[in-house]
């Protein structure tokens, strides 16, 4: 088995597949005559090992380039531009430059983006989330460079990790809601199979409710489209279906903003008749009629910490540094939509 502390080579794939290095090279470059059975054996071995061909030729072939691969699910989600700001703040003072790949929350897309980026031999990888395909995890383990998974610490990291506990964030929000006397609680959010961090917040949220003898009274999910528009639509739908709800917890601030705008239009008293809270602490929404209760997800700080790890660890070429785990603590902001007074000290 290859040493996980060094980059994989053609020899490693050759030994794993039982064919010559020249044959492995032909297969991976898609050149020359190779039988279908041999091609499949080589490709399976390469994928299992996490081998990525090196696109840097000649004298530079054993070197790293001054790029940091940053792999995130979306740039339309307002969370990740702030993460990128934090990364850039740190890398601006170094020779390293970030290059961004977008996965659209799809595991197969993440795998393809990672493969392409690693083929250029970057100096480090910053990648969102802890959930990856087996092939992606193999590539990250075999890369031989600093890898930092960001946004989430609820799971097993490949190498270093910087983020918050989303389960803890969900629990703390549920406890804050219950302290204010709300009991008929609904949930509106993104579809969980694709958004792992929202799923973990929901799990922590429902666990805290269950300990108090409560459960989510109704729920509604969405995927795609304008989040604010969807927030308006889903809030109307869930309140038409369950008018007894006295609180709605939104998986992010944007759909929460849509819900708040709907309530304002419909004449629903917030927070007296209906309380609401979101997640992410987006400053752009400060101009809403009421300040939405939310939780700051430490986005820029996550970006800065991750970039600092890459800078420090990529400079240590002789002795690999130990993985780093940094868990940040999000701040609960009660805003004006989480009723104060009942149980508030």
C-alpha cells in the first residue's frame, strides 16, 4: 500500500493493478492500444487509491504551484462569498492564490472538480463539508498536501477541519425558542439529502425539542428558485395548513426573510402571534421591517482559519504537521422576531 504521507505515483497504480507503468500511463492518457479489461483494472485501481495524474510537465513535474484549490457548493448562496473573503484576506499576504471550483451540492460534481484541480498540483485544498464520495475521500487522503474541510465539525475529517457544530447550533436555537414560551413549532428548510449542514441543524433542533417532550408540529421543504420567494410561499402554505403554529424555524435567513415579508403583508403579528428565526446572520437583511432572530455561522473566520492552516502547513515540507481541528462557536442573535420576556433573564 502506498505511503499516505507522499503523493501517489504511476508505480503505485501499476503495483495495484498488476500491469506496467507504461500501460498505466497509456490508460490514464487515453492513448495507445489497451484491452478493455486492462483499462478497467487500471481505472479501478487508480480510483480506489485516489491517484490523480500530474498535468505539470518537465522540470516542474515534482513541484507544487502557488494555488489553493477552494471547492464550495455555490457562489449564489450568500454564505460562501464571505468565506472566500476570509480566505483571500489571509492569502493576499502570501504567494498563494485561491482558485475556486463549484459543485452545486452534487457529490459527482465535487469528485470531478477535485480530480481536475488536484491534477495541477496545488499547494493545498479547502473544501466545504465532511461528506464526500469514496473516490473524493481517497483523492484527498492521497494528495500529499494540506487539506482543510470547512463549515462543519460534526463528522470524521480527512485531515484538518474548521467549522461549527451544526447539531449544537440546532439544539441551542430550539432551547432559545422554548425559553420564550413557544410550543407549536414549525420548520421550513432546504431538502436535506443535499444540504448536510441543514440536516444536522434539524437533527439537533428536533433532539432538543424531544428532550422537552415536544416535536416539530409541521414542516415544509423546498429546492431551487429564489429563497425569499420560496420563503413567502412556504410560510403561507404551512400557516394555511397549520394555523395553530406559534413559531417557525427556517433553515436559513433568506427563506426566513421571505416568511417575515409574508407575515407583514398578511397582518400577522411578529413576534406576538408568530415568532420566527433563521440561520447564518446575513447582514444584507438588516433592512427588513424587523430584525430576524438568527445565528452567526462564523463564515469569514472559518475562511481565515482554514487559509492560515494551509499557509502554515504548506511551508513545512520536511516534517508533515499534525491535523488541526478548530470548532468555532456561533452567536445567537435574538433580533426582534424571537419574543423576549417569558423566561428571559
